[in-house]
C-alpha cells in the first residue's frame, strides 16, 4: 500500500518523466473529483493526502536513505490538486468540461502547464524549499507552493483574458 500510495498508483515507475506522468494522473483524478464533488472536497482531500504523504515519505527516506526519490510522485498529486483548488476553483458536470465559455478546460490545462513549469524550473522559494528542507516536508513543500503558484497564475491569466475580451 505504501509504495502504491507514494508512486500514485505506480505512475511514478514509468522510466521517462515520472513527475509529468504523476502530474497527468493527478490531473485526471482531480477533474473526476471536481465532476462529482465540490471544490472544497478536493482541497480538503489534498490537505489530508499531503499530511499522510509527509509521514510516509519520512518513513521511506529513513528506511532507504534516499531523499526525494524520483519515483515518488504523490507530491505531484498534492501540487496539481492545490492548483485545481485555486483555478478553476469550481465543480463542474461532465457535459460542461469541454465548454470553453466557462473557462474550466482552459484553466485546467493552464494549471497543468504552469505547475509543470514551476515544478521543473523551481523559481524563488520553490527552489529554496527543494534544496534546503529535508524529509517529507521538503519533498511535498516545493510541489505544494508550485501548485498554489500555478493556480493563482492560471486564474490571473484567465481573468486577464476575460478583461481583454470585454475591452475588445
């Protein structure tokens, strides 16, 4: 169960780009949660999963002496779900997911792209957390901050686009 959880259903075991695969799996799961539950449920589930993940990562690192194993992608789930909790920050029915007018799909795709950017490039505090904080808090912390940054950026881009449309 522990390895299944840490690798997000073994998605972190793919040989190429396990972080991107984990983020993609998290994106799909996050969309499903938003289709059947409220956005607050996604946020609270992310907090709970993050707390459990910190504990499990600490146990894993103590046992293996490996910090931030690339196969561990539960941190990508936390980051991606926090991004989805901020933007689009709405629950949606299955038929509305592809409606470009409501902005759901655009913000979801923006959140994914921006989360991967922040997670890979690790600008500012994201990189500092990644380099300096040890254990489960360090593994989870940079992705959580990257997720919030991606969600906020996605929301700002979408709102900017709406403002631009109203001007034109």
